[in-house]
């Protein structure tokens, strides 16, 4: 009985701590999404949607030390659909593991990015694993229209799963 009460107390503690840490809001003002924290505001929120794995969540710019990766998906460098976009996310168990089912995606499947009143449709061209020490995927590629989704390989923290997609179409969102 004491163990159950202790576990329950720990869960309640983590719940209130997570509420305090997250402290964000998303608003729709004049059809523009705004992501706010105590110190940062992101206009034109980026949303990643992958229907096959029931994923629909925001993507924010990575902080210098990637500390915001624990609470969100983050993109590396800058966001430009004409260039290569790299989005990082956690997999595994627990909070913030948005890419837990990324390994289930087959070649040919689709993902969508919503940004600045447009929907960008991407198709998976390949998936592969790399060593976590390999940084060649971070190389900038102008006009490549690629999207890389990167996470840890399950049960191997020294490897990264990379899902590579290519832009197929974009369309303006009707207001």
C-alpha cells in the first residue's frame, strides 16, 4: 500500500512540474498561429502531420543546445521548404516521444508540413540508420526540397534513424 501511495505521489509531483515547465499556449489570431513561452514567440507555427502514425504536432526551432527537444519536435538551422529541412524528435517511452513510431513508415508514404498558410506534401523516398557521430546529414542542401526526420534507433542510442522525404506538392490553405 505504501509503494502505491508513493508512486501516486510521484506521478502527481511530475504532473505539476510538467505543467509548470511547459507553460505554453497556441492562439489563432487573424489566421496566424503563435507559439509562446515566457521568453520566445513563434509566428507562423509549423505543424508536422503524418497520418499513418497518427502524428500531428508543432515543430519549433532548435535552441542552441537542443534543450527544447525534450518537449517538442525541433527543426535545425532555418526553415525553407525549397531547401533541406531537418526535424529531430525523441523516440522511446514517455513524454515527448513524438517519433516513437517513425520506424513504421514505408517508402512512398506521406507527411505534411503546414506553414505560413500553405500545406507541403512530402513522400518518403528511403529510410536508413547512421551512427550518431555521422554529421553529414546536417550539411545544407539548397534547392533539394528534402525533409529529414531524425530520431534514435530503438534499443541503440548510438544509431539514428533517418526518414528521408522529398517535396511533392504545396497548396495554399483556403481561409
